[in-house]
């Protein structure tokens, strides 16, 4: 019997990724590594870098038996469904399956859109079950839906299972080519790595906690440091939802990195209250190479924070910013714009963003499948188009006209960006760009010239008028207390709540 061949694919980049970052497809790499370890012949293609033409060329030349798409973002749903249909037209016998964060929450919709072109959707963590899916595809694909977390048009298996230990997961970075294309801001190039999985908070706009059943798991310090030592890129993005919740874990990883003489520049994401509670571990990582940090403020006042159930205060956030300034850490902030905003609210946010030295960006309040706000948001959605669920479009009715809302949004984005275009900032950017160009890195330099083409009110308005090919199902609204068991991909009764160490 010939060796079973599987191609894993990451979809094209989203709008925001065309400017600020292009992250390595670590989820795809992890699942591919698990299948490779199980004896399958595996390849990986990243459509953030390569084209659909490259995809079909590989199908023609390599002729895989199975194709697995990572689907972490809703706007990629139409692309993946269309590619599935065209793939099945060209290769009727190929096994086509989909997994990932967003796919887990809209599995049945995806299968219905694909009209049989997608054989199954894998919900939840994929590393443990993906090799079993390939085994079923080679044996009896009609029974694939009996596997944990797997959904097909024939039925649905038991609840998704978590991997036994995240220490055992190692991404197959050798499968990704053109690795110099991955970057985040001035960390160019940059790899991605995870120290933990899950989040113990329950923000209404977020689906990280609903995906993992509000669990929180840690890699052992030795495992984390060993992976870091294998990374060749000088920059590393820590993809944890909230970094260093437990400072002892952060210290332990740092000590292991020092033992191995690992020297990198780091970019991470955390919360203001975690930062204040665990100052010493962030000071320590500053010495190890922590240069950049993302803080999801979401709002500039207590009212907005309460609406998003951030469980912190504006005062605490400002105190956290004072700490990062003192430590010399460059911080990027995000504010969530609500469709109910008027011109006065946008003006107030612009004024605030210009008063602080941090990098400030703005996104649009977008209830996603899997979030609590998806079920409780009382406003009717103004669109069911997957492509517009990218936190850069308004998917609920706006108080102002849609045209006025987008003009205010783009003007606010531009004001936030232009404050870094003064002569001193321009000199800094020129210096950084020159150093990167000398190393052959062009991602950051290209980013500087893409803003106007990506953030454009006229283009965003026009995208609302485009024909909608696939529409997602809308939720049944809930009032009162939400039954969270309806949200979890990995139900809490099946989750070991004790962190792994």
C-alpha cells in the first residue's frame, strides 16, 4: 500500500495582516507535526505567502490523498469553501477536511456551504485527533464522524478531546518555506511560540475561554526553552492569550533560556492587571529581550471596560502603562469602537490616543460565534457575510450612517498612525528600516507604505455592497444568564482544571 500523503494549508492573509504582521502558521505546523510523527507523508503550504496557483500546482504535481485547511478566522470561510469545491472538481477522491478556532464554532454551516466538498470539520484541538482522521480517511471515511470532535454531513462524534500534554507538541517549522516573510511590527523576521494555552478570564467579546472550557495549561519550562533554542529567527512572538499569569512559570522559563544562552527579542500580549500584579517577572523578561507588548485595553473608561467584562479599571490600565514606560517597553494598545459611537466619541478617543506615547490601534466591536456577545447582543446584525467579520467592518447597525462611521473610523486610525510620522519618529523608522534592509528584510519597510490602501473608507463601504455568496446562520438570542456549557468546545467536565507544569 502506498504511503498516505497529506497537505496542510493555511488560508490567505486578512486585511490587517497586510500591514502590521504576518505570523507563521503555528497551528498548522503543530497538526502537521503530529501527523508526520504518526508516519504520514506531510507537506504544508501557507497562502499568506503563496498563491492559489501554487496550491493547485502542488495538487497536480504531488497528488495528495488528503488536504487539511486551518480555519482560524471567519473571513477565510468563503475562500476555503470555494477551494474545497474546486479541489473536489479536480480530484473527486481526495479527502478534504477543515479545523481551527473559527471552524470549531461554525462547523455545520461550513459543511452545508461546501455541499459535500468538505468531508468533515474537526472541532477543538487538532493535534491528537488529526492522525486518527487521516487513518479513517484511508480506511472508512464514512465513519470519520465517530471520532471525538469530528462533524460531517453523516453525523457528529463525541466531545472534542484535549491533548494530554502540551509539552509533547512541537511545530514542524521545517515544512514552512520563505520563513523570512513572517514578522510582527519591527520584529522582522519573527517566529511564534506558545508557553500556555487557554485563558481563565471570561471577556464577553472573546472566544479563547469558550474554546478551551476556561482552562489554563502550561508547558514545562524545559520544554519551552528547548523549543526556543531551536528557533533560528532573531524575533519571537509569544502567542499566549495572556502572558505570565503565574510569575513563577515565567521566571522558570527565563532561567532555562539563560542556561541555554538563548538571546532573542520578544513581543508578547498580556493584561494590565497581570502586569501590575507580576511586575518582577516582566522586569526580568525585559532583561532577557522583551521589547514589545500588546495590551488589549479595549476601552478608555470604566464604563467601556465594564461593558466588555474586562474585570479591571481604567486606573489600573493607566498604572500599567506608567510601569511599561519606566521599563522602556514599547506598548501597542487596542480600543474597540462600537457601532453606536457618534462623532463626539470618536473625537474623544482620538484626543486620548494622541495624549499617550503608546502605539494605539482601533478595531470594531464584532460579536463572533463562540463569544457570549454572539448570543446576547440585542442589536440585529446588519450582515451575515463572513468576509466582513474581521473587526474592521461594522456588522451591526451604526448610529451614524455607514459612510460617516467608516470615515470617522479611518480618520481615527490615521490620526493614531500619523503621530509617529513626526521628524523624530521618521528618523527612528528610517534607522530601523535601514538595518532590516541590510539583512534583506523588507516586511517592515513595505508596511510603512500600505496603510492608505488597506484602511480606506470608500473601499470598506464598497465591500458591504458586494454580492454575498455564503451567509452564516444567526444565533437564537438569549436573555438573562447565559448557559456557558452551550459555548464550550472542550466542556469543563472533560477539562482537567489543574494547570500542567
